C-alpha cells in the first residue's frame, strides 16, 4: 500500500479516540479513577500511569492512559504533542518492521500458533477481572 494513504488512515485511526478519553479523565478526575478501579485496574497501575503519564502517552496512549493523563491535569498542548509524536514514531517503526526480511518468519509463526496465542490473549485480558472478582 502506498505510504501516504496508509499513514493518514493509520494516524487518524490511532488518534481519533484519545482526546475523548483525555477529556473524560480531565472532567471526572477522581471519579474516573474510581471507575477504572472498579474495572479491575490496580491502584499501583493508576499511580504508575499518573507518575509516568508523559511516557505512557508517548509509548501506548490507550483509553486508560489518556484518561489518566487528563485526570493528572496534563496540559492539553503537551498531551497533544506527546500523543501525536508517539503515534507518528510507532507508525514509522511499524512500517520499517513490516519490510524487514525476517517478518515472513514471524507471520508464519503467528499463523501456525494462532490458537495458543488467542488462548493466551483471552486469559491475559480476563485475568485482571477474575482477580478483582476474587478479591472483592
């Protein structure tokens, strides 16, 4: 696929929801953190994200990270710059890795091991909820 359309679509897709979660975190602050705790996010993770919110926004600005950046009152301009810069860097790395000669071997491995990988991903996704239920 040509670079320009791929990059524009991927960038828009990755950035589309982040400002919404940032706003929710900024607007609801502690109530948002309480909601995340109720969804199985440990207090240690919340504290780490607040302390390292700039790095987290650059490395992996998912819904929780963006909400925590908003709750930590990160300035809007700083959040936008870190979010866009980190996303551009990740997309560039992805495009470079996709062209690596050994990527075919990685894709072959994933295709051959998709069932165990899927099971592992499901367990990893459900484990925090199960631990939260067992504690509460």
